[in-house]
């Protein structure tokens, strides 16, 4: 591997370590070549998020997205200025990931730039596909699979995870003038945008949140067969990531009143459970192999 490409991969890994402890630890269950590729996907997604979130000027955000879109094209590989893009191109080529997934992700980013409230769940579902399911499809090529049904299941899991993120970040997103929950759900529950802005927690708010949690649970259930259809060396990584999100969802379901008060994080009991279930067995394997 050429030094510039190796440095690009290293930049991606450093970014994951810095930004997401849980994702980094989950990826440690993968073999080295897949783990490095997953870091690249994460770094690319982080690049897109930062473009949208790190400036208040829509014209700069649009310019940033257009630059990424330009840099993704194979013929522009040699002109890339961003340090991670060499690794992105290498992963795309190595794992034969369709460019369409990346282009759809950028469409999702553009939704956040010119944000308009969603009227229906179908509109929200399309957004979830673009910003989350596309990432699942990218990872699917890295994880390895033989059954085409995996694509549908990866899309479902992406929707479930993004719905969980949206529920978790309702308060923070409102502060950025983004309300992802569909208008039809506000009307059905009787909760209003003004009440959300004022942080009012009542029975209608709980009903609104329960609708979202029920949807997320449904998509998690639909995606459940995915793990066992992946290549074996990738199954544990996916299982761990999905379980983290399901535990977050379960915590919010038990106490929806906290959603507008603080960002939900895994509680101590859930962290210990994941440690015992995933990390200790892997540690024992490594110790055994190193003897």
C-alpha cells in the first residue's frame, strides 16, 4: 500500500476513535481488513455530517456537498484534497460498493440543508433510507453476504436505527429548526409544535413518542434475520451495533419523559451487559491465541 493511501486509512481510524467509542469497539470484532474499511465508511459519513452541521450558511453547506459529490467520481480521484477520500475510493473499488449509495446519502444531507417538515411517515422513511439505510448497504458489501434479501433487511435496520436517533435527538434537532417527526403524527397524537418548542411533557407527547418507538421496534424486528445471513466473521459486529440501538430505544420507551430533558445514553446496567456478552469472550479468545 502506498504511503498516501495508508495515511488516508489511518486518518479514518483516528476519526472513529475520537468521535465514536461504541462504534470503534463494535468494529473491533471484525477482521482487520473489514475493520479498516468500516472505519472509512464512518469517516465519510462524518465528513458529510460536519459539512451540514458546522456552518450556519446554506450556500457553504451546498458547496461542501457538491465538492464531496465531485470528489466521489472515479475520474476525479487524483484531484481530491480531503485526506480521507483516497481511502474512500479504495474501499469503493475493493468491495464494489455502488456509487448510488453515496449519492443517495448526499441527497439526504441536502434535505437537512433546505429542511422542510415531513408531512407523512413515508417522507420520513425516504429520509431514513437516504441518511442511514444507504450506510447499511455500504457496510453490507464489506461485511459480505450471499443472499439478496440482505439488502432489504439492511434497509429496514437503517430505518430502525435512524428512527431511534430521531427520537433521541428531538430536543437538539428542534434547536436547529429541524422537526423530523411527521406532521400527521403530531395531529394524531394531539401534540403541537409549540408544545415541543416549550419542552412541554404531557400525555399527548408520550403518545407521539410511542408512535415513533413502535415503528422503530417494527423495523428492528423486520431486520432481525440479517445477522445470520452475513458472512460469519461480520455477524457479531452487526449484532452489537443493533443491540446498542435497541437498548437505547428500550430505555426511552421505559421513560419517554426524559427525552426532552436529556440525551439518552446507555445506562450502567446495559453497558455491563454488553461488556459481558461481547468483549469478555473476545478478550479470552485473544489471550488464548496469544499463548
